[in-house]
């Protein structure tokens, strides 16, 4: 009885999130797992879910920093480059007049990244500097989204975002390698970002094929993969002597 109740529940879950009923029948009634149109649908919907993970990716990182009361191991330069990347995208969407529904999740990500930057400064004894940082940041965002800056310039900032992301991840990976530990870096956040990078790469391959855009997505994905590998490699690494003393 329980098994018969679970089957409709599993089917409903798959139909709601991964495939239409036609594809469910192809896979689980006709056992045609090589049905290409349905495979594309499942891949597309899976990528959508992976991308959604990036919307909340920084929340575990923020929680870990707050819980530990330390930002040990987190690179400020890396966090600033991440803020540059997401800020450029948000500024571009505002400048182009896109509806908020099309980019609203990026505003949520921006808030998380900005908070993370503040926490890194705060737990490194630079709380005032972190608060003062908001003033020039808000001023720059206001200028970028105003008619004072040509849209072409805003587009260049947005397009350079992926390069900033690559640099951000390389800097964090370099910091991990030099210190021989990952500090308060959140494994959950790192994995969510990596899955999001894979999703963006697959989307880029489908939309543009082998292009410069796809190449940059490949590099971003590889850099995320390096961070994931470091989380496993340094998982048992001892804490720095400063934290041990505390």
C-alpha cells in the first residue's frame, strides 16, 4: 500500500520539476531513456534548478562566518571582485530598463555578497571601514545607473563580470593554497556555486556553442571546481595557531 502511494508522489515530483507527462511515459513506461527531445527538457529544467541554487549560495557562507565569529580564510579581494561582478550585472539591467522580475534574484545575491564583504571587514577589526565602504559603493551604483554614464560603458562593466568572477575564484584558491586550509569557507556555498557554474556552462553551450563566452564559462567552472577540490583536500587541515590559542 505504501509503495503504491509513493509512486504517484514521485511521479508528481518529476512532473512538477523535471519533465512533462509525455517524457515521463517515454522514460518509465516505454523505457526509452535515449529520447533526445525529452533528455533536452530534463537537462534544461535541471540547469534551472542548479542556477536557482546560486541565488542562495552565499547564505550558508554568511551563516558560517556569523556562527564562528570569524572570517578567517576568506579573501577580501575575492569578495570584492564577486561584488563587482554582480553589481555590474544589476547596474546593466537597471540601465537597460529591464523589468525587476527578470533580474530581481540578482539583487538578492548582491545583498548577500555586500553583507559578506562587510562581515570580512568587521571580523578583521575594520567595522568602521566596512560601513564607510557603503558610501562610495552606493554613489558608484547611482552613477552607473544614471544617464551620466553611456550604456555602452555599463555594458562593458557587465561583460567583464565573468572575468572578475574567474579572478575572484583564483584569488580565493591561491589564498587557500598559501594558508594550507580553507578557514571559514563554506563547503555548501562552494558546491552550490560550482553547480551554478555547470548550469551556466551548459546553457552557454546550448545558446552560443563554441564561443568566447563559452570559453570564459569553462574557465569559471574550472575555477569553481578547484575550490571544491580544495574543500576536500584541506578538510582535515589544522586550524591556524591564532584560532587554536583562542
